[in-house]
């Protein structure tokens, strides 16, 4: 199994950003809190009890969107 150099470099950059505190800007913290509240809330776009699998995919989609936002906008709030 070979490691992809680009993935290793990106993981290293992500680790360094997290270590330096660049990953958790105020906006990213608020988005993470909102995502967690959405996951535990009984009010969803697609109710989990009505359509179990689709409801869970809805929650996973929100979580994935927030994680992608945080990873692509790390350090954008700091000036």
C-alpha cells in the first residue's frame, strides 16, 4: 500500500492548523455547535422517525457540510 504524498501533506497542514488554533475560529465554533444541535434535535428537514434511513442521511449531510466548511475555511476569520 502506497501513501499519496498530497494526502499526507494535506493531513499535516490540517494537523498544524489545529495545533496553532487556526481551525477553530469563532464562526467555525458556532457552526459546529449548530450542527450538533441539529443532530440531537427532534426537529429535522426529514424526520428520523418518519423516514429512518433518509432522516439519518439528512443528518449526515448536514454534518458533512459543516465539516467541509470548517476544513476549507480554516483561519479565514482571523486578521
